[in-house]
């Protein structure tokens, strides 16, 4: 059963500052409690990840996934190349500048392979949505302040 969600947050930073944090894939385990590890497999000419491997644990399920990234000036999108616990994952950020802030929309669609009760899937998705909006905002502000 595929699950699709969207969530928005306002971040007091420029789109570039936000994308720089998202592109720092190896640092994800520092600010995302579900990420156990993250490794860039391939970088583009701009230095940003093109492919990355991550190990994520949520709701008792550990997922090892390889994601392919497509970077734009107004955001980033990714698609799953391989995974152990999901058939498909697509996600990304769309960034809209608003003065010195940025409206940050996070979209995620996941089709898990592991049969889980609906309430468990909803709880896992809710946690992922919070981490990728509120958690991202917190991390961006920490990086801006020089942590």
C-alpha cells in the first residue's frame, strides 16, 4: 500500500542554504534520528550527491536504500534505485523564497514491501514528515549559526 504525504514549513534561510544542508547527506544521521548511516556513492560536477546509500530504521523496520537525486535551483527530488523494505520511494523538496525566508514543501511517497498495520505506517510517515520539515529547519538554523 503506497503512502503519499506532503508537509510545508517556513525556514529562515535562503534556498541555497537549505539545499546545502540537504546535500550534506553524510551528516543526516546527526540530525535525523531514523538515519543510521548515509553515504554518497556518486557526486555530480557541482559536488552534490547524484546517488546515495542510506540505512534507515523506523517502526521496527530497517531499510537499506539507494536513492538517485535530481537537483534544481528551487529544490531537489529523489527516486529509489534499490531497497530492501520498499518497492518504491519518491521524495523531494520544493523551495519558494519569501523575503529572507523560504517556504519549504516536502513530498514523500513510499510503497513498503513489509506488511505493516495501517496505524504503524501512518506513525512512521508522520515521523518522517516531521524530521524532514521541522528537523530540517532546526538543522539549517544550527548550520547558519555555526553550530
